[in-house]
C-alpha cells in the first residue's frame, strides 16, 4: 500500500507546514513570490514556500529547483528542504525512495526526528529496504501525532500490514508484500484488468461498481506506447484523492470495472446512487500524478443506474 499511500498523503490536507492559505490564486501567489526572490535570493523561507507552492501546482522540476536552492542556502541543515527534495523525487519516480530520495529523508530525520512528513516518507523508505521494525516505529510515532481522520486509517493500514508480515501470518503474503515494495502499486499487473481478448466482468454480489469501455481517439493513437493507463473514479463535488483507481496496460479498446474494493482509502468508496466522474489518463512518465501532455478523457457516471459507458481519451492535459 505504500505506493498509493505516498500519492494519497500528497493529495491530502494534512497541515505539514503552517502557511496560511493565500488570498489570491496559487498561480498569482507563486508568480509574485518568484519575482520577490529575484530581488532577495538569500531568503531561505521564501525558497521553501516556493517549493511547496510548485508542488501544489504539480510543477515538479521547478519545485525541485526551489528546494535545492533552499538546501544550498542552509548548508544542508534544513530538514524541510531535504524532505521537499525527496518528496518531489518520489512523486516523479517512486523508486527514488530506494536511492537519493531515501538518503535525503534519512538526513532530514536526523535533523528533525519529529517531522511528520519526514516520518511518513521515512516509514516508506524503511519498508522498501526491508527494515520493517524501523518502518513500524516511524508509522507508530506518526500515528501519535494526531493525524486528521482522512489520513489516520492509511497509517493504521501500514502498521497492520507490517505486523502481519513480521508475524509471518497468513496475511503477510498479501498485506506485507505490498508494504515492503511500493512497486506492487506501480508495476503493471495482469490481475488488475482482464486479458486482452475478454472484457472485464462486473463485480457480483450487489457490490456498487463503475464500468467503462475506454477507447483512444485516432488523433492520439501514437501517444500510448508502453505508458501505463490510470483509470480513476472521483467525486466532482469534493476535491481530493480518487474514490477508486486502477493501473492497467495501455491497450484499446479496453473494458474496465472498478468497485469499492478498488478504493485507495478504507471507508472512502463510491456508493450506489452517487454521481461520479471517471477519468482515464495515459501517464507518459509512469507517474500517477498527472503531467502536462498526458492524454486523457473523462465521462460522468451514475453508480447503480449506468451500466457500460463509453469513455474516449481525446485530449491532452494543458
């Protein structure tokens, strides 16, 4: 679960820092701050704020540049700068937690052992390298920092999965493996979708589901390649993490079924009668967070009323 956990906490509203919300639009605030830093390039707090702002705008190369500038200004002694660099690297390529991002997190924790964000990523880093006792200790410490209700279940889920693996119980194979390797969430999985020659079956037993037939517009036929396909279900009236998500191979046409069991967060799934939006996006970078130039399409869906609905990937992210 670490893969979706990293993504979710980035999307969540956990107050990792104490900035108050800007009065104007994020784009205007960032542009103004960047201009101010041109005249005050030694402003460490300004570069940190700029890095955070660029992450909000998903401008990851610019965010990394801002955090690296803050890191240099602090002579490598600012935990937020180190954690910010690691976060950007992990969002761009989660395998970075095995390398540079992981090393940055360990340095950040040495400087600020009570940093919530560093503890979260530190738990992921420790789990990926197989140090489950350390990963558990970091998640437990984080749980004691009174996380918000939308994040607490996710942290508890990590702890439970680690406990299962440490105990060697029957749950270790399913829950523990996903904690030990975030690549479980990132690697294409045959089980996530049906074989090419057979459409996905709708869930049985009365479970609420969303079912779409995803096609690619001819004008974008060359855009797929080997890039993964992400299919999300989201609540258009409530910004935040998706209600369900699947990662699949980019082959078209493809029938995709999503159910409550595909929820990212326990207890937060779509229900029968709910109006949702289904989004299909080809992630050219492999990153589940959308990037400019990614082909995508979306369609409205009424859970429990609609059956198989056509979803065409016909435009690109600006």
